[in-house]
C-alpha cells in the first residue's frame, strides 16, 4: 500500500508524489508552510569534495535542519490525511537515526 494516494488532480495545483502512487492535490497552499523560509543549499555552491571544511560543516548543519523540516512535514501530511498515520512513527525513527549520523559526523569533523 503506498504511503500517499488519492485521485488524479485535474488542475496543476501543487501536489505530493510517491513512487507508484497517484498525485494528491494539496489544499490551502503548499504542504511546506512551516518550512517556507528554508531552501536546499550546497556547501558554498560547490560540490562537497571541493568544499572547505567549514563549508562542509555548514552544509551538514543545513542537512540536519532540513531533516527536522521533513519531520514536521510528515506530521502535517499525516494530520491532513495525505499519508498513512501508522507509517509516521517508522519514518520518524529513520529520521532520528539519520540525525544521529549527521550529528556524529559533525562532531567528528569538529574534533579534527
């Protein structure tokens, strides 16, 4: 069963997509209302291999912030009925594991 499902929209309104799932139209604007000020950035606009250590650490901090936004989006999507609420705990658990990995990498790089 896909996490996100619903009827195909007839308009070009913003939508959520999941591999193998139909498009679900969003109502009342985009789902990302709480995270509307955040943007995905690369370290200094460079590939990570070219980034200076400080830029790479900043990139990892942005990644962790984006992960926290994803957690918020999951909760909103479940509350609005866009995804199965029973799937959220497992997804949040994965998010916690990724956050721990990012934090460990940041701590390791700061110790150098």
